[in-house]
C-alpha cells in the first residue's frame, strides 16, 4: 500500500529567505543584476553575500529569462512559523505568462529569446558548479543553516529545470539543446540523505530509490519523494536488487485470490497438447472461456484453445512475484482463472468497442509450456503475441493498491515505481501494445495514454515530464515505429529478471531481430551475437560503466544492459538517436568496434589501478588529470591512448577509456589503427596553476604526442 504525501524530502523544503530587497529596479542582463543595485558580490554588507546570491540566482534568473518583472510576493511566502521562505509554488504561474508571450510573439524574436535563455542558464550553471565546489552556500551557518543551504541549491536547480521545460514552447528550429543536466547539482551527500529518508522514513525499496535517482531530474526527485510505502515487502532489498520482485523459479507456487478457500480450490488448465501443437505449427495459442461458464460456479473452468487470427484477444502482463506465474502443464488456481476471465470481460470490449460472449486472452502462465524447445518457439512468437493483441492489461500489486481517480502525475509515479516497471519481459509487452491498460484498486482501468502529461502541462510542470519520460518511452514504437538500442538500454537499466539468460530474447524483437535464433545459442554469447546483428551502435556505448565481455574483439561491450546483471548503474547512457553523419554511429564487427573518436596519444606507460595520473599538451598549453570513475580490475595496466566522445572543453570533464594501441598485419592492411580496451576513466582539464600544485604531490605526468579525431577499431 502506498500514499502520496504533500510534504516532500527535507532536501527540497522552501529555504529561509535572507531579506534581500529585490523590487523596484529595472530588468537587467543576468550578469548585471547586482550592478543595477549598485552592488557586487565582494562589496561589504549589508546585504551579506548569501542574500545577494539567493536573490540574484532566483529573481535575477527569472527576470532575465522572461524579461518581465517578478513581484516578490510570487516567490517569498511565509512558513508555518510566519517566517519568510523562498517558495517555488508560483513558478508555474510565472512560466505560464512567459509561455503565452512566446506563443504570441513574432517569429523573428524567437531566436534571440532562445539564445538569451541558453546564455543565462549557462552562466547560472557555471556559477552554481563553482559555488558548490567551494561550498559557498555553506560558508556562514549562522546566516544559512546546512539544511537551508542545501534546499537553496536545489531550489535554484529546480527553477532552472522549470525554465528548460518552458523552452519547449519555442519552435524546434530555434530551441537549441542545452547540452547539460541540472542533476549536476545532485552531489553524493544529497543522494545519501535522500536515500536514507525514502528508505528509513517513507518505506521505499532501496533498489527502486537507486533506480529513480539515476534516471530523474531534480523536480522529478522532489515530487517522487512525496510517495510513502508500507515498507514491509522491501526490508531485504539492496541497492542492486529488489528481493521482493525476485522469485525462486524451482520452488515457485501460484497464489490464490484473497478470500479463496484454498482447501477446495483446484487448478484449471488448458489442453497442453493443443497448446504445444499450435506453437509447433507457428501459431499463437489463445485461451478462450465461454462467458456463461464463469457464471456456473463449477470447481474448474473449461479453457479452450484457439488461434490468434481466429478471435480478438487481450494479453495479460504481470510479474511472477505477484503470484500469477505458472506453465501450460500446471495451470492456475480456478479462483485466479475466474478473476482473469472477469477482467477480460470488462477490458476487451473497451479495446475492441464490441461486446463478445467469448473471453479470449493470452497469458504466459497458460500459453507457454515447460518444455524448453517449445518454450523457445513461444519466445519467438512473443512480439507477434503482443503486437496482435487488441490491448495489454497490466496486473501489478502496487498499482492495485491505488484508486484510478488519482491525478495523472500521481498515477504516473505509482506506475513508474511498480514492480512491473522493474521486470525484463514487461518492457516488450508494453512497447508492442496497441493499447496499454492498468488495473487499479477500485476495479477501474486507466490507459497509459491518459497518464502521460498533456503538452501544456509539460511546459509548466517539469516534474510531470520528468516522471513520465520513461512511460513515454513505452509509446515510442507505436507512435514513431522506431526503437533503438539506446531506448532499450535506458529502459532496461533498472529492470531485472530471475533468468539472466533471457535478456537478449526479451529485447531482440524491439530491435528488429529474431529472438528464436538467439535462443539456440549459448547464453554467454547471445549479447555478442545481438550486437553483431545490429551492425551499428551509437559510439558512446564505449563509455558505459558496465561490466565488459571477456571475448576477443568485444572487451568494450557490456555483458548486460541491466544494472542488476552487470550493466551500467550510472554515468553515460547510450544515445537514442541513430544519426549516421558526423561519425555518431560505430560498426560492430567480429574483430572489434570500428568508429570515429577523439584520441589523445602519448608514449607507452604502465599505470597503477585506482591512481590519479596526468597529461600535458605543451603545444596547446593544456593540463589534464586522469582518475577512475568507479572500481574496476585491481591490476596495473599499460596504455598509450585515450579515446573520448568529444574534445574536452577548458575547465571541463569528460568520460573516456584508456586503450593500448597495437599493430598487427590486419590493421596495417586496412590502414585502420587498432587498440585494445583497458579501462574507463574520467579526464579533467585543469588551469596551469592548479595542475602544478597537484603535480607536485608526486603524480605521474606524461607528455601528449598528438591529439585529434581518429577512425579506429577497439577490440
């Protein structure tokens, strides 16, 4: 059971207002906000530094972006103790006015407006990163407590996200992407506080917290933290796995419905031979129950078998942890069969628009036999099964604990955090559905399309867009007839399965590949084979923080796209676009990954694992420090090359890989350099003065030989 609370995490509480006098000054460029008031950050107080920053980075940003005066009463409210606080509650009102002006403005004004927004947000981000690194907001606890300072930082980040969301009102031709996320402000100490609050005080599953933190922005995290759970099911969960949603396949037993007399309730099942025959013939077996049979109240229900092209049917999507798992041979408790039949009787007419006396449905627990060879055939038909169904009905215990009357953003939260959204096979089931329904606790169903925010709401409420982004990904196939390896990787990141070997079988159809042919391969080679069949992948797949294959030519490749099974838990995500020009895609071959990368070459060096080292580009007067972003192999390694997705900006940091360039007959023949993948790293650009201080500590420093784009093979 879960509830939605009005109070979110303490991290996002309205911070104390420090009393800066904002009103009665003309609107100015962002950088001139304090000058307009005859002040600078370094000018002696009053007002003090923190109060100047607080007003400049909130009122100043909003006025510069909207080019409209912001009345103090819109942001400065009083708390329960009648003390002034900085509140975001009126941000939608401010943004709504700006959106209307954008919609009614002249097209020749759009580009200048959009550039002003990007410039302002870029300046704000640089200031915030600097202030965060120097812990400026924490510099005077007597003025601003730790809690208020943290809330201040995140309030500024949430305002920035609101501005970014509103930018979608501009025509796409002028709405330039920002190129960065405000989750940069979400530092590890905030994450630890957030996790502790949600797990210890709000009953969250620890694994779910880890997953949402890795996929949501600040506004989404704030809204999500209002949700409370009972917590009983998730006491054994960890950051890496939700134990409540894992099942012991060998000792699994289906559950009876609430109130069922289990002593007299026996199992109902279809004719297993007929199901097997249909699958062997390449047909999808559909379960059919006569409507009158449900009303008779017999000890069993007769389940007939039909072909999918003979009758409209509903597909049932569920998680085994909720007690509906089984096989054709074993069937399900009759109480569950009656329940499912009644649901089909309610939902199927909604999908087809017609009443039917025959209750037709597909469900893995009845339509997939235990026999491994026949199971492979059923898996090969899964894409057709869900594509041809009139609709898919989701049965999940978390969603069944809420009423269908909740606001759409609350419904989206419960769906996003449900066990159903954390399971491997349910991704395919959702993506391929013509219509996707969720059964709620009041017996009514809601359709996915009704949960995704309306366009106008997406402009004003970034948390709605943020929360619904993963749900929107489920509609991409149906709306745009495309689903990329990037979409799959992002959707799978926080899913899990009791059979790790099923991963490629569950996603192959989404990528236009045949899962049945993969099913006959050894499990440890399936991911390699799937990547080969894709032929092209986004080049930033190289930088995933995932465990890698131990296969020649594929030591760059992730063993899984699911964090629970060795996939990336954080950091870079695979690009969803498949832009072929500009070298954004790489070619997968048996010998390695061929692609265009930004390369930094230097003399061969032997380096210690987990030790910082440096590079100097004397020609360009550039200085870099190299660190490892996470724990990897505890072995010293040799390298003479770093590959990056793009050139590093001054003062910036990028993910990359260390590699060892090798020369062999094949590379010389093809005139393509070849390198062996070594490990992930983070490369930071440093000013000369700071670099010399660090280098004085005995860190290994290496001179760069050359830099530039290189068409290379990574093995």
